[in-house]
C-alpha cells in the first residue's frame, strides 16, 4: 500500500529499466580480426577454448550499473566504412558494411572500492608551535603520504597535494591548496602539513597525487583554527565627536 515500507515481491525485476532515459555512454574501443586470440571460458565448472577478443576497460564508476554493447561488421578494402565511434551512425540499412544490431551484455554492478590513498587526519596544533601561521584560519594535517623522499626536496615538487572543500560539499567543490598556503613540518617524527589561509571555517580535506588519477577519501570534518587576535584585551578603539 502507499506509504508502506514493504516491498512488493510480486513485481518482476526488469534490468532494462536501468537503461532507459538519459544514460552516460562511452565508446571503449574497436577490435579487428588481427587481434583475435584463444580464450579459456569457464561455464558451469567446464573450461572451453574459444577464439575471441579480450579488452580491459578502466574508469568504471563504483557502485554503478553498467552493461556493454557489442556490434560487429564485415571488413573490406576499398569501401567506405561507418564511423565506429558513433553507435548512432548506422542509418543506412543497405550499406554492405553496416554495423549489426546491438548485442547487450548482462547488467554489471561495480562494487564499492576504497580510495587507494591514505586519508589526511586533522590534528591538534601543539602549544607554542607554528604561531606565525595562525593569523589566518588553518589546520594541521597528519598523513604518511606527506613524507619527503629527500629532506631538501621542495614542497612544489612533492607528488601529493591537498584539496579542501566546505563541510558536506560535493567532489566538484574541492579546490587545491596552493603551495604558498601550506608548509611541511615534522612533529614527533611524523610528516605533517599545516594548511592556512583556508576560506572555510568548517571543511574537509583529501590527499591526491598531482596527476589526479589517485585520490583519498574525505577526511573527517574539521573546524579550522580561527585567526589569532592581536591585542584582544584592549578591544576596539572608538572616538566620539560632539558637535
């Protein structure tokens, strides 16, 4: 009934429902007979040798449903061929080298995969340390990825950078922390990085390599240390002019 949490088990699950409407499509490649090879296929405990093709596809989003669409055509020298990069370029039904109808694979649910990099951990700034950077909102991050290969390496040459976003933000809200807004330090033998000039008072961090193909998960939300007040005891100065 409407408003109930019970699942209607009588409804038949139809995988095609996932592939209707607006979808994200990507052409992953083309193979020719020159790339045919012998493959071993396992079916119900039996192994069969078959001639076929093998392709590794990367970049699949985790926790998403995918399927592959396979089309074939004949090859002949001297004739114009349809553009294989466009699955919709197959309108000429009389073309001798037209693509075949689509052969769809079974739906594939990609598993949730943990990010490959360590997560930076916000930590407390020790008393009396790094005071010259505390005039702006800042945060001290602890992460083993910050370690330098050589002690004299420059910060701008380090392969791991830090991104920051407001608390609860999306991935596209991450912005890179510039080199001039962070400093490498070692405290109790641990490699750390102090990030300052942060424009958010409640934010999350992540580590990634500079080429952006490996990222960490978001850190726990952290409040940045508020700017240090100078002469806070004296308070604001006001002058009253009477006319």
